[in-house]
C-alpha cells in the first residue's frame, strides 16, 4: 500500500529500487503478486473528483488475472467500480478512474487485490499533495511535446465506437474493431532532428531505458505517432486475445525538422482481435495523445469454433 505524503508513483519506485538492491537485482518472470497503486486525484468541471489508480505486476513476463470479487474489490460502495481484472506485466500507470462526489471528504477509497498468497491495498485520499493535473501526466508519460509553464491547454482525446460495443465471434476468427478518435492537437510535438548521431528511445534520451514506467507501459504511443489508439484485454475470459496491431497510429508527428502546428486532429483506427477460447472478454481501447487518454470498452462473447 502507499500512504506516504510523497506522490505514490515516486514512493512505489523507491520501494521497488530498495527491494531490487536487497535481493541482488533478482527478477521474477512468474509467480509474483500484483500491487494496486493510487496515482492521485483530479478535479472534474462539475465539481466531482476522479480517484486515479494503476498497478504494479511484479512479474516480468506473466500477466495475471484476478476476477472482480473478494480478491479484487473497491470499497466503500460496490465491489465493482470499473477496475481491471487482467494485469499486464510490470508497472502500468493511470489505468482507470473512479468518480466520487465533491463532498467525499476525508474518507479513503480502497482498492484491494489478493494474488500469489498476498493481500495488497491502495488507499485513495484527497490529500492536497496527491492532486494531479496535465503536467503530472506529461512528466510521467513523456508525450511528444515539451513540458512548459504555463502548461499547454491540452484536453483528452475523444473516442467513439464504429458499430456496436457488444460483439459475438467464434474462436480463432479475426474480429474487426474500429473507432473514431479526435483531439485538440495538444501537446504540440517538438521538432524531430533531421539526423541523430546516436539512436534514441523516442523520448529524447540516448539509448534504450529498461526500468522505467514508460518503457514498461502497455498503453503508449509508438515513436513518431502524435495521436493513436491502444487496445488491451481489460477483463479476461479463460483464454488469450491477440490484437493485430495492439497499437494503431492515427496521426504521425510529421517530417524531421518540421515544427508541428496546433489544430484539431482526427481519424479512424482499426485492429483485429482473435480469441483462443470461448468465453466473455472485456476489451478496452485507449485514445491517446501521448499525455492524456480516454477509454472505451467493448464486450465480446466468444463462441466455439465455426463448423464447416
């Protein structure tokens, strides 16, 4: 759990660094538990408040499924408040939000996860030091624009499903999924160099970075993309789902040496999803401008293989 006055992401990073040092940098591919993380809270225009959560799956390879219920619950209130049930490996930030009323007061919103024989809790609280805004997202997700003050007037992109958000498909059959996305054009991307003497990781830092939330993130834009969509398995059935592709570019950053201008962006993103076993799967698409994201959920009922 994380109840320090430090921002939770920083506190969790320090804990993980100390644990790695103590264990001689021992990494585990499988068999470890998932830790819920309270990222902070943000204000809505109508006076309500979003409690923002992510998680740390301590495995380097294994994704973990924890169905919503006694082992994956939020309190007070309904057990199900929109939390994920499928957990990708490593650190995943800003995964979901829970809206609470403006008069929430000093209560805690508690997310409890039990896995691998361990119980972990994240406590969402309206402490002033945990209020987050666009600059926090920018600093943590490292979008295409520079961190500026005053900050750029960035609004989250919009996303709409093309067709029904409830689908039925057979095992092994490719299901086509399309969304329409739009954005205000912020953050304005920094100009890419015409030539680079050394390869970079896409964020202006020479060489690859291995142990950072950015490189571990599943929801992120590929290099050179200004607006895109990432598809994830949010709540799993008994099998696996394969997206082709998982990250869909919509608008590119532009040619090297050219400074992009602000202005509305829009486009269509299409992928296919293929399922390994029958069951009900909840997929989530994140429209992403590199800093802010907007989710959209699709429920897919997967039936047995088609008979010919």
